[in-house]
C-alpha cells in the first residue's frame, strides 16, 4: 500500500501538533515495511525554509521582549513582580533549537524509508497548469503535480493521499483524478491512520 503525504505531514510531526501521534504511528508502520511512503521533494524542503523564517521571527520577538523588560525593571514597583524575566526569552530560544533538532531527526527518518518524488520539468509544467486550472497556490500546485506525476508513472493497486489541506486538495476534480489511480484522498492524519490500519489488518 502506497501512502502519499504533503508538507503538513512534516509540519505536524516536527512541531508536534494536534494529530502528531497518528503521524508518528504511520511513520513507524512505514519503517517496519508495512506500507510505502512517498513524499514530494518540495515537502521536505519547505519545512526547512519555514524553520529559518520562524527562528528569525522568534529571535526578533525575544530581543523586543528583553528590551521592554529591561525598561520595566528600572521601575521600582515592577522589580518584585518579575520572579524570572528570562522564562519567556529562554522558551523562545529553546524552541528554535528543539524544532531544528526534531526536523533533522525526522528528515533523516524520511530519507531512510521514503521514496522522494523529484521536482523535474514535468512536475513543474503540471504545477503551472494546476495554478490556473485548479486555482492552487504555487506550493500546493507543486505538491499535487508531484503526486499525480508519480501515480501516472507507478499506478498502485491501492494508495491514499493523506493531508491536512482539505480546503484546496479535497474537491471533486482532485478526488476524481486520484480515484482513477486507485488513490483515496484523506484530509486528516487521524483518519488516514485509521484507514491504513483497516487495510493492513
């Protein structure tokens, strides 16, 4: 069974968001050889870029907070109200290191067990078409073009495309496109894990 995922799968698992546990369970099934993971190359590059942007923003916030706290602490009546002025700043800085470390760990796991769909000329041409025909954002257009390119090259007996971008990916046109290749659209990682479990039992 082939499992296609997109960038939000990486975000979910690296940032330990709401459906993190299901993503981790899916990844463990993949590592055990029970199912096959297929990931667009863009979905491993985009989170790295987000981490860099997010780290830069948090450092700016941390510096602004430190500046304001130093000013407040010059006021005698506020000095006893701050037991630890470093807590927020430390949390912001520590979160940058933690997320960077988790991304590195999960990226290594993905690279060991997943098939990566390259961003070749065919994918980029189809992505440009998707932007117009399906009104996709550029990122979504690349991911969807990658999935469809792989399905055409390697028609599966059964597959699913698990994502958390129902607003764009989950519509009659994309569902029909995927269904032609025995690939089911599942716009929830929890539902995706349940579907996988029902098929491999």
